[in-house]
């Protein structure tokens, strides 16, 4: 085969603006958390901004690559472990939370991050969420909520609005959507923050607090699926109605957090945080101590 006539064998010459931006990114440390595998998401997908924000949070916290474990289920977000530099587990559909819990129980010193979409986490995996929350397992769960099942080509998901036309419901989705924020607060996640893709600085701050929280951190993020949703969560519509959590909001007040979640406006930031609830590991250690005392 003849060589590509455009391939001179020399490095491409970048214009000065691009070259200096690349230098800035390299100096920022963000690339330290990106693997050599390039993401295969569609151009324009919201996952790129979320990934950028997450790398920013990891840089901020200085988490070592060898101490990071990313666990996913199935879906476009399920590919995440391939694109971050750390340990990863691409699990089966809907089972990321129990897998992540097992990792954390076996290796409590590691930072365990769970990622998944609304179909994976609230559909087939929906039964795991309340139990991970009530056990307060010390992992961070980022839910990529795009209101559609993207990997399977645009089926309705548990968060698809009622009436939206989708691949599985061409005459309109008959079901009422779930609200992951209200669900998480209803189960009383010990940390709950929310936000939207497209503002990585805002998201990086949220992820930093979520990863630093000791206990179960639940972070549902609204993000567009540009390929299979042209009407619900689009880049133009995604920012509608969002405002920062009010400065006088008390994140220890569950009722106030629920009121914000049910408000017609949408609030980004930390809605709820409990810092003194024992984690699953704390509770297990207490049981082991009591059992040891009983037999000695
Ligand atoms: Fe993103 Fe949708 Fe493409 Fe999946 S199908 S990568 S969610 S734009």
C-alpha cells in the first residue's frame, strides 16, 4: 500500500493558540487521569465535559492513579473505566453498585468511583441504589442522567419524560419519569449534590466535595445525548431553570433539601450532607468488636 500522500513523517505544526492551550492542559495535570484510549462517545456528548470536571476534582484532591478504582455497568457511561487512568471494572448491567461495594469492603483505602447512566442505575440496577445508600457505603456514585438509553439507540429510560417519542415508544412514552434527586434524598443519601454538564468548573467543585465525603455520595448530573434526544435535554435547553443552591441553604436540613429538589427551579450544588453517619465499614467494625468481646 502506498503511504498516505499527506503523511510527511513530521509532527504537525500547530497554530500558536492551540499549542499554548495544549501546554496549559498538559501543565494542569488533567491528562494524568486520562488513559491513552480516546473516548468513543459521539461528538458533542455531554460526557466529555463531565470527564474534564472529574479530572479536575482528582487533580484537586491529589488522588494517586493506583488508588483510584472506577466501576461501571452497561451503557455509554459504562465505557468510562477505559478512559480514566486507574483501576477499572466494567461490570454487568445495573450491577455497578454491589461490585463497587465489594471493592470498597476489600480495599477500604482506595477511592472508589461508580459511574453509570439513568437506564443502568435506575432501571435494571434501581434496586441496588436504596441499599447502597442505607448502608452508607463509602463510594461516590455519579449518575449520568440524559433521559434516554443511548447505547441501545434511543429507547425510553426511567427518566424519559412522559409523552416523549423514543425508539421504544414512537407514539410517546406512557410512563411517569423518576427523579433521581428526590429518590436519593428520599432514601437519605448521606451526601447528595446535583448539576449539569456544560459547566465543568461548577461540576469539578461538586465532584471534589463528593469524593471527599466519607460515606455514600450520590451525584446525579443532567447531560445531553445529542444523538438520540433532540427535544428534552439539548445543549440549548439543558441550562434552563438552573441556579446555584442558595447561600443560606443548610445542607444538614433534609426537608430544605427536598424542598429545593421539588422546586420548579433546578439547583446545582450540594443539597444535602451528613458528616456524622457511620459508614458500612464503621458498622461492620462495631459488630466485629462486639462479637469479639462476646467470645473472649
Ligand atoms: Fe453520548 Fe448519546 Fe452518543 Fe451515548 S449515544 S455517546 S449518550 S451522545
